[in-house]
C-alpha cells in the first residue's frame, strides 16, 4: 500500500488540467447528426474530444468536415462510416465539373477512405470503342466536348475497374455514389450527388472497450482512455494498466 502511494507520488502528472471525466465531450447534436468520438463538434467540444481532422463545423443547413467542401449527411458509429457529398460537385447541374475534378485527390483526407461499397458515376470521352449500353451523352464545352456518363455498380479508387466496367481506351473520371443510385436521365445527377457517398474511418484504439471499462474516449496525440481515476490510460481502465509515454 505504502509502496503504491509512493509510486503514485513519483509518477509524473499524467493528466492535463483540461481533462476531466464528465460532460465536456458528451455527444452533441448538429441538425440531425449526433457528434461524438472520434468526431467532435467545432465551437462546442474541446479539441481533445476527437481526432483533429474529424472536427465537424455545424452550419445546421450543411454540417461540414473541418469547414471544408465535404458536407456530412450522416454518421454511422456502428460500421464506422459516414455519408457525405462534395459541395463543389453539387453546384453543377450537368456533371461536367466532374470531368476535371479529381475526386480521389480531393478526398485524400486523413483517417477517411472512400468506401468500396459505393457505386461509381463514370464519365468517359474519346473511347476507342463505343461507350457502354445505357450511357448518356453529355456535352462539356470546357472539357473537349462529347462525353458519356453511366453508373457502375462498384467503386475502386483510382481505377482501373472490374472487367466489363472499364471504359477501355478512354479518358475518364469517376465520382463515388451512394449504392443504389440510378442515373435514368442527366437531370438525376444533382440529386444523386446530394445523396452523397460513403466513407469509412479507421482510427487507432478500441473506444468500445475503453467505454465498457468505465472510461471515456479522448484524443491526446493519439487514442487515450480517460478513466475515473482522472488519468489517461493507453487502452482501458482495467486495473494494473499503466499509461506509457511514447
Ligand atoms: C439529415 O439531414 C440531412 C439534411 O437536412 C438529410 O439530407 C438527411 O437525409 C437526414 N438524415 C437522416 C438520417 O434523417
Ligand atoms: C482544417 O482546415 C484548415 C483550414 O482549411 C486546415 O488548415 C487544417 O489543416 C485542417 N485541419 C485538419 C486536421 O484537417
Ligand atoms: C468556414 O469557411 C468559411 C468560408 O470558407 C469562412 O467564412 C468561415 O469563417 C469558416 N468558419 C470557421 C469556423 O472556420
Ligand atoms: C453502414 O450502415 C448503414 C446503416 O445500416 C448503411 O446505410 C451503410 O451503407 C453502411 N456503411 C457501409 C460502408 O457499409
Ligand atoms: C487523381 O488523384 C489520385 C490521387 O492523388 C492520383 O493517383 C490519380 O493519378 C489522379 N488522377 C488523375 C486523372 O489525375
Ligand atoms: C478528345 O479528342 C479530341 C480530338 O482529338 C480532342 O480535341 C479533345 O481534347 C479530347 N478530349 C479530351 C478530354 O482529352
Ligand atoms: C461511454 O459511456 C458513457 C456512459 O458511461 C456514455 O455517456 C458515452 O456516450 C459513451 N461513449 C463514449 C464514446 O464515450
């Protein structure tokens, strides 16, 4: 017992004054979204409530990720995915902006990957063979003229695509779309963009295990578990677990 007390006294202060178990990081609402770890609500939560790149700016009409053009439509904490759409693409009624807009480059966001569950809107031009059946012609004056646009039922970042879907010999551009999106006519395009697409996040640490052990998940140079003892643990609040400085 005495030894334990001594150890406690000798240990460096493990917890920043700003950390306390309590309501600081309680789930917060933004429109119909519930924001909690690993996300945090800018202006409402302290930054230690989530990962720096997963801050949500709450313009209730259009919550965005870190005040970017990525508008958040929904967050599913169960399967770690979020639905979002890109405001720049939604501004264009014709799909032509997608011919010059490199989605995979623009969406190179930390911790988030465009889900392979998405479907893909494919725009192609100058093909060495005829465009796939069912594709719609679209004229994009700023991008060389005649393009064809069609929906592929699979998204692969950067392409190329599964057999039969590949726009062989073409110049092409791909936009992820919510699974189940159908492009019947070009007028459908803006609505489809606003339905968004899926992204999946991967963060270190097992938040559920931390929480189950009585802790709350925090970000402090990586995942930490804030425990009833007021300390940041590396994984859970299980007894005997020590926090290690990296
Ligand atoms: C949440 O609100 C947005 C925009 O107001 C809407 O597009 C979306 O479908 C809503 N999500 C749910 C789950 O109600
Ligand atoms: C958030 O956005 C600002 C301004 O665009 C940018 O400088 C910053 O790097 C972004 N932060 C993260 C963590 O993505
Ligand atoms: C978000 O971005 C807009 C325009 O890009 C800017 O006017 C606004 O001040 C930003 N808000 C925050 C909280 O950074
Ligand atoms: C996660 O679950 C939601 C609700 O069941 C579903 O709509 C979404 O497609 C799932 N996300 C992924 C990436 O499978
Ligand atoms: C789009 O961006 C990705 C990632 O940065 C890159 O690998 C790819 O070559 C780019 N595609 C085009 C057509 O520029
Ligand atoms: C397609 O080919 C035509 C004629 O060679 C050219 O003018 C046009 O720029 C090409 N389109 C693209 C997007 O490269
Ligand atoms: C953890 O558990 C508490 C209740 O003990 C709950 O309020 C909180 O929302 C849970 N989730 C996180 C991410 O901390």
